[in-house]
C-alpha cells in the first residue's frame, strides 16, 4: 500500500470504520426495515460494498433530511454522505460522479388544472418544499412566479399540502407516488422538473478522502454494479448510471 493510499484511507475513515450518512426521506435509495432495523436500498448496499473494498465495517448514521446531513458536515458525525450534487453545496462538499438518477416532480390536488411544471409556476401559487433539498436548491433558481414555502422534512411538506393552504408539494417521484396512492384526491405530475444526480459526498475539509470515493464509483460505473444494487434499483424505479 502506497503512502498516498494510506493517507487517503486515514482521511476517509479516521475512526477505523466507515460512517455512512443516509437520508431517510429519500425512499428511492434508502429504507429502514422496521422489523430488523436493517438499512436497505441502493445507497446502503453501495456503502457496504465500499466498506468491503476498504477492508472495514460500515455503520449507518441516519438523518431525516438532506438538510440535516448538511448541517452536520463539520461535526465529525459521518465520513461519507449519500447526497445529490448541486452547485450550492460545492462550498462544503466534494462529490463523486453520479451513480444514479432520480426524478424531482410535483404532487397536486386531483381537481386542479395543473399538468406541467410551467402550469404550476404561476403568480399566487405556493409550493411546499423541503428546505435545502436538491429540488429546493433547483427551484430557488428556476421558479419565476410561484412561491416556495419551506418545510423541515418531505413528510411535513406533504402534510402542509393536505392541510389545504398550498397548491403543490415538491419531492422525489417515488415518495410522491406512494403518498398519492395512499391519499385520495392527489396526483403526481408526469413531467419531472429535475433529474437529480445522486452521489457519494465527503467534506471539502478532506480532499484526500474524496480520491478513494471517486475511484470506487468510477470503477462501478465502468465495470457495472453488483447484482444486489441492480435488483434494488429495479425494485424502486431508480435509474443507475452506466
């Protein structure tokens, strides 16, 4: 093992094992089995395979939103984080190449006339959006007329919509479709307003650590993902990069 690799490994796993931050709100990529307490999905499986490559164990650090992960960047709670890449986050994070693409879209009431993103971006329209989510950062740059109303979590955004004070809620397609199937009177727009690039991120404070993360993801993209990851992606409608 070269000195450079040793230095990178030391920067990546200072505790001797891998601490992986996961966003429980992103049900397309991570789920917590209520019976076993095990983390499932594409992101946890990637973390396990990365830890195996590093020759160490992995421990998951769960957060209720992407914003809560970002808030802890400098608190030494995690070594890698499964987050969407966005220019607004580049002052704090170094991103791997994207390993998966998921859609950001909107859920609205069935009776409303909204069919496209352009329909919703109108004066007087209020959209419930989780603060600092990838789709929040994008909509903050993109919306010309509609107003963003922030929530702390995706679940809170949906409850705000149900309460009847707002016109739409933004989120990951899988989560919105699950909501709409469980609640009568809501539908998800077919058109995504954003294709979200999912990555493995590390703090900008540890550039050496990002080298190992980038190498791992690039190798997976070149050689193909494991059968476990492919199966999880297919089960949850996640488009893996290739």
